[in-house]
């Protein structure tokens, strides 16, 4: 299991609702959450080994959100 963290612009419950289907559909993702109280809106993803961080960035971009690995 590995944990990936991304700085995002996911800032509210509506944003979380918008990205939920695409993040839940990603292969190897076991759990994810966004800390909307953090100024950097940190997305934390627990995943099986082999999850490609580019897939996460591309999935979020497809919904109009950005993510940068930290």
C-alpha cells in the first residue's frame, strides 16, 4: 500500500461530489480524502502499488480540477 498526496483546488463539498465518481473508478485506489480545511486542499490517496500519479492528475483535469503531487 502506498499513500500519494496532491495539492488541489478541490475546495468544497460540491467539488468533492464532482470528483467522487472519477476517483472511485480509478484502479488500485483503496481510500481517498480531501482536507478542505488545509489552505493547499490536500488530496490523500491510499492505493495499491502501481497506481500512476498521472492517471489521478488526468482524471481530475477532466473534471476541471488541478492536482500537483507533493
